[in-house]
């Protein structure tokens, strides 16, 4: 089971890298990110609370965990189109996975698709804050 679980987050990252390889320039990649963000499921207004807010982001971001150490699900939303796209990518890699896999998986897709070079420092910080919060939620379920 574990080998399959480990490869699933890795496969999700590889799929993202392959998808972004289709686009010739960053204008197209940003548009694709925005389109991905528009496909996020609706986010309940009542979950837009301070408890779920991700601090360190310039835009407003909320991240809500559910499930347990065996399978953690995340819902997330942002008031920014590009950040919503980043959320869509993060959820593809990390949502609905075992907590141990979430903690162990490094977000290599960020570097692999060139996001690290093309995000503003504030967006990079926000993405790092979102990943840190997501991994902290996963680690907490492992320790409970």
C-alpha cells in the first residue's frame, strides 16, 4: 500500500510538470493557473474564518482540513485568481492522501514548472505559508 501511496503524490506532481510543459511562455502558464483556480469547488462562506486563514499571504487564503491520518482532505480558497490556481495545484498533490505522505512529500513541482522563478516574493512567501500550514495539519493528525 505504501509504495502506491508514495507514488500517487509523486504522480500528481509529474502530471503537473507535464501539463505545464505544453505551454510555451509564462503568459500562457499564468492563464492556465487562473483557469485551474476557477475550477476549484465552491468554498463555504462560513469557513472563511480567522481559524482557517493562512497568514503570510498577501491575498486572503483559507485552508480547511478534514479527515484523519489515513486520509486528509483539504478545502481552500483565495480572493486572488493566481493564488486560487496555486491552491488547485497544491490540492492535487496533497489532498486526500495519508498524513504521513503529506508530511514526506516535498513540493518539487514548484521548481520543476518554473514557478519559483516567476512568482513575486509575496506570492512565494504565501505559497510557502500555505504548504507549511497544510503539512502542520498533517503532522498534528499523526501526533494525535
